[in-house]
């Protein structure tokens, strides 16, 4: 791998104008595709093959008006008055009549005629039905519906419009993402000691994100892409794009500080640091693409979109960045005597500076008493992980919409005046084609549903045209994301067999709430198998790279610790309400269902990223003769500064999506920000050195039979040879070894 990337880096450096032109051509191509094929995003959740989705598909054929989305109009009388007073009742009916003529509306339910009045008679709840799904609503359909409330408002009523047609809140804009770029620029400037050098990772990252987002926008015309997919791709693309360029450019400047030729340095940086970038990028890509095994379309699209962002970031970092190095030339070389040059010389063990780099000092603290360090970090992370035991999963609803929004006001008013279940009614589909008396079978079903303890109300059955099926609206006593609502759905499904034996009717439960419950159930059931796949993959990949048994096991256990602590932090904020105010969390409750599996996929790649950059430098020193503890310190000396900068940048990028993010994106962004911080600083930079120092030479042990079976993977450029081959980092251990051979004769 290193040899191939060496050639790519040298070629990009030499033919920099052609490489730049190629990327500009790619950018032009995706812009053209957006103009030609671009469409809109689709936030509809589906889970093919689930009971609720199967019933929903039947409804779309048999009774489209029941299968489409719906809106709610809630009317509240002035204080001291009743909604049933004649002037208010007339205003409500007039509004519902106007709503019936709004675009795409196929029917309304007038609460005055249907008696959908709150127990205290101060509020009325009207329903507006659409024949299309939420994703197929025109941009002006809901705004036109809101305009029909004018008669009721003129009469003095308080009117709010909400319902499933609005869905959960979308991102309110990402102006604060610019703050993350500003933070990244500051961190990069401090890291490189040069504003010019700091701008290059930002330029390459913005290029890769731009191409990714434009490509996704072009695909919205032919594929179903949720609005969260581009946000996730942007978040990942910025984070890894900056970090990958940082790794390669940092290696380039370190080599330039030792006097290496610019072209040779660019090629070698691409070969060595670039190999680790490719490896780390592939782990993220494989993990994200692995989300397809869950068989939920919107999650598959999110995974593929994120994987595309990472793939493009890897491509830009290993081709466009070396080309930019060619354009920059000697301007990237640290000036002799500058702070950056002295720091690089100190990291290489050269010069007269006795001040050790911060990374080495932190490494010395970690390995001074490795067992104590190990226990302290382990107990700390387990303590943070404790709240994860209360993890509850659900998909977001209007209860998590911004406080001032119409749908949130409607949601809260409906819950207060009518009960939380009215915000998430269920649809029970009864196939009565094989019954002796369809009417009797439906009546029996309605009677039994009304008698259920978890049911607040049962609507009048809506008989399908051919008369062999009916749709019954069932209102739970609890909200859409409440566990008792899920229990009610399971109870109805369990009773379906008894109803079939008693009446001959085939009963199924569907509706937005039931579909969301099925999505959450499938995600929860897929979590453990996916975790096993991710951990197994990490074991295999690290075994190939480091040719060690201890390193992969330690890395995988560290990853699981990071994930557990991350889930604990998310539960503490989004379920327990800690720091919810400062973070702008509208309402506490269950965690968005896709978070655990998506965060595991992303954090896995990032954890392996840091693992490779820390441990590869340690291994590099060890195979060139350094003692185990010296090798650990050498890795900390060389890699900690870059890993610290990378983690801070990723933290800033992910955290910037919390304030303006949608109800679905907020917890994901928080989880990734916390996960990166924990994994980089506590696990990779503290726990890893302590464990490797504790086990000594055993860390690099591999059974001979396994060594013969594993293919050779060179990520540190050991086979490049030449005058600029890497030398040992520890004093007294600088003699180069034969490429591909360890100091004890074992094959690397």
C-alpha cells in the first residue's frame, strides 16, 4: 500500500496542475448534475417487511386517504369561555370548511359535528387528511392550510396547526458550523505554526464536502434521501477531511524540518501517513456501508452518504493535497530557528532543547504507574457509562420540535387538553372478507378495543369501498414514544389470533406511530449483531496492520468502553435532562432509534483512526530496536500533537451541529462529539500507552502459524528504502533494520 501511495503522491506533486484540473472538473460535473437532476429530500420512514409497513402498503391500495399523512388543527377558546359557544363553534366549522378546500386535502373531520371536544369543553381538535405521504406534500400545502385558520383567529380563538404532516423539526440552519471551521483554523494554526499551512486542510476538506453534498443533491431526483443524510455527510466530511489532511501535512512538515526534499517529502508523507489515512477511511466506509444489513432504507442511505463523504475525503487527501504541496513548495518548510522547527527537531531527538514535547510528557505520566492509570481510566469510563442502562429508543416526533413552532404548540396543547395519545393515534386494519358478517366482526373488534386499559378512544370504523375491510382509529392513553404505547401495539397484535378465531377477521396495526415502533424495534434488535461485526472487523484489521494479538484486543475493548461511556452521556442529557437547557434540548425523552448503531459505525472508524496513528509510531520505533517503554514514548512524542489537534477539530465540528440541528441530528452530534473526546484523550492517548507499557514485549507477540497466514500490510513505508528511511526514535537504537523484518527476525 505504501509503495502505491508513494507513487500517487509523487505523481500528484509532479502533475499538480492536471490533478487540480481533474478535481475542478469533478466539481463542475456535480454542479451540472444538480441543475439537471436535483430534487428534494424525503424524511419518510419505512421498514419493508414489518407488520405495520405491510398493513400500510395495503391501505395505500385500498384506502389512500387513510394511508396518507394528516394534520391537526387545535382550537382553544379564550379564558373563561367554552369552545361550544355558538360564535366559536361557527368559527371552528368555517375554518374546517376552508381547510377542506386547501391544496392536496382529501377530507376533514369537523370537531363540532364529530364531538371531538376536550373534557373541559375549552378546546376542539380537527383533523385534515391528505392522500399523499408527508414526503409528497407540496411546499405550499401546509402554509396554505395555516392560512385557513383566519376565521377562527378573528373570532378570538387560539389556533395551532400540527400533526404528522409536519414531521420532526429540520435543522434550523448551520451558521454555527462556521464557528467549527474557525476553531479548526485556530487549532491548525497552533499545530503548524503557520496560517498558510493551516489553510490547506480546510481547503481540501471544504472541497470534498462540497462535492459530496452536491452529489447527494443531484441524487435526490432519483433516490429517496432524507434531510439528515446530507447533514451527516457534511459533519463527517468536514471532520475526517480536515483530520486526514492534517495527518499527511503534519508528516510532510516534520520531514521538511529535517531537510528532506519537498517532492520526496510529499511522496513519503502520502505513503506513510497516507497509508494510515486509507486504512482508517476504509474502516469507516465498511462500517457505514454495513448499516445496509439492518434493511431500513433511510438508514442505508444515511450510511452510504456518510461513506461517500469519507471516500471522497480520502481521495482528496491522497491526491489533491500532494498537488497543493507541489504548488506550495518551500513555503511549507519550517524556517530555521522558528518555534515550529525547534519543536520538530525536539520531536526527532535533535537540537539542544531539553523541553520534551507535551505528548511525550503526557505519555510519561500515563506509563509511570501503568496499572494505576489503567484502573483510573477504566473506573472513570464505567462510571460515565452507568446511565446507559436506562437507554430508551424511539423516533422523534413533534414533541421534540422547537418550543416556538406551530407543530410543537399544537402537540403540547393536544396532550394537555385531550391526552398525549391523540398525538399518535394507531390505525387498526380489519380484513373482514372471510367473515360471515363483516359488520358484526367490526363491531366486536371495536367493543374489545374500547375495553382495553391502554386505549383512550376508538373512532368510528371507516369501511373500505368494497365492504370487505375497515379501518379503525385507536387513540392510546400514552404518547407516541411512550413504552406503554408500544405495549399496546404488541397487545393488539397478540390478540389478533383470538379475533381471527372468534370472528374470522384478520387484524393488523399500522399508522405512523406503529411504523415508527417497528423501525425502533428492528434497530434495537440489530444493535448486538452489528456490534459483533464491528468489533470482529476491528480485530481482523488491526491484526493485519500491527501483527499482534494484544493490540487488536486492547483496541476493541477500548472502543467498547468509549461507546458505553458515550451512550451514558447521551442518556444523561437527553433522557435525564442534564445540561439540556444550555444545549438547547427542547424536551427530554427516548433517544432517537438510529443513534446507537450509527454512532457505533462512525466512532469505530474514528477510534481505529487514532489507534493507527498512535500505535503505528510506537510499532515503528519498536521494530527498529527501541525498548517497549521507549517505543511507547516515541509514539506519544510523534503522534500525540497531531491526534490532539485532530480530536479537537472533530469535537468542534460535531459540537457545532448541536445548537442548530434537527431533533434527530442533535443527539447524534452530541454523541459523536463526546465519543471523539473520550476515545482520543482517555482511551488512545492514556489507556493505550498504559496497557502497552504494562505488557511490554508481549504487546507485539504473534503466533508463528498465524504470522505465516496473514498477508503483508505495510502502512509505515518500511519497504520504501532510500536514504530517508525511518530511523529509531530512541537513543542508541537508530540502526535501520532490513525492510520487512523485525529485530528478532520475524517477518513484519
